C-alpha cells in the first residue's frame, strides 16, 4: 500500500493510504500476515523464545518451523525438538510449531507465508544470514526476510553452546526453558548408558 501526501489540513503534510496504487506489495498484504521462523532448534533456547515473544505481535500467525536438518546431525530427534518448542511457546496463541523436512522455500510457499523471520545475534551471523536471504530471494521472491536481534541478555546464547555445556555437566537452566534442560540431561544419560 502506498501513501499519498495531503496538504491543507492544519499545518504540514499528512499521509493517506493510496489503495489503488497497483503496487506489487499490495498483493502481499495477506501473506505478510503469516511469518515463518525456521531453524533446527537443537534445542530451542531463551533467545529463540525472546524472538518469538517480540515477533508474534507483528503477525496474525507465526509458524516456528523445526527443520529435520539431517546434515547437521542434530543431538535431539525432530519429534523431541518440535515437542520442546511447542511446550516453550505454548503461551502464544498465534504461534504454531511444525517440523519440516523439505526445501524451506517450498514449505514457505505451501504455507502461504510472506515473511521469513531470522535472528541475528552478532555481526558474525550476518554474512551467513545475508547469503541465505539472498538465495531465498531468488527461490521465493514473493517472500521477504526480516531480521531481529535478541535482547541483550540472550545475544551470546547458541544452541550448540548450550548442548556442549549441558553434555559436559554444566547448568544450562539460565539459557533454556526448564523442560529443555531436563530433556538435554536425559539425552546425555541415554547416550552414556
């Protein structure tokens, strides 16, 4: 939707929507109400929850997509990762959690989403995320990528660090929801036994 300047009411210029602009972004208005936040979530962390907390009010529906990612060799099964994410995000009425094992671009198109949500913790994340966003722009040009940064207290948390700390017996309760900390400890006991 474009805006047209209106002069004359009071002082200054006021902007009114131009509903007949023919702009391609008008066609995306329905799909941009649905966003997909994809990731491996191995495991979901408080940083992920923070991004969902801040992004969920921006969209009618936010779909957290838990990728199978067999190439990454996740420590937790996809079913467990989906379950832990659902548990951690159950307070958000407009958030759904689903697993997927196909090309993200195909899945996003199938869902009718118009926005991909990605988190940026540090400058070091930017190059990789920029490359992904550029590739997705070629594969699904009708979808925009939106980057959010986590709150300062979560900027250093990563799933891989959490897994390693937990595997070595460290306390990760400050970095993940309680059910995740419990599930990680159970996973390491299972692997050891």
